């Protein structure tokens, strides 16, 4: 269960490979939520919007963890 949670959170917050390889281009087709947040915060200087995106990413990660734990406990009790 721990590995599954870490994998899910890592994929939701993926930033480094996408930004280094493509930078969100061409035309934003490879832009992720994390790269969009970075561009809004540091390039466009929209700090409030970038902070709202960061909070959304944190809540999204929390919801995924709760869902994984719920599924895991449901199926582990059936065994």
C-alpha cells in the first residue's frame, strides 16, 4: 500500500522530466499541472493563481491517498 501511495503522489506531482525535456511546448500540449503552476508563479508572476494551483494539487493528492486507503482496507478485510 505504501508503494502504491508513493507512486500515485509522484505521478500527480510530476514536474522535472516534462519541464526539462519539453518545457510544456509545443503549444502547451505536454504541460502538466505542476509545470503550469511553475510558469504562472515564476514567469507570469501570478503568485495567487500559482498558490491556488498548489493547494489544488495538495488536495488532489490527499483525495487519491484516501481513495487508495479505502480500497485497500475494503479488500484486505475481505481476505
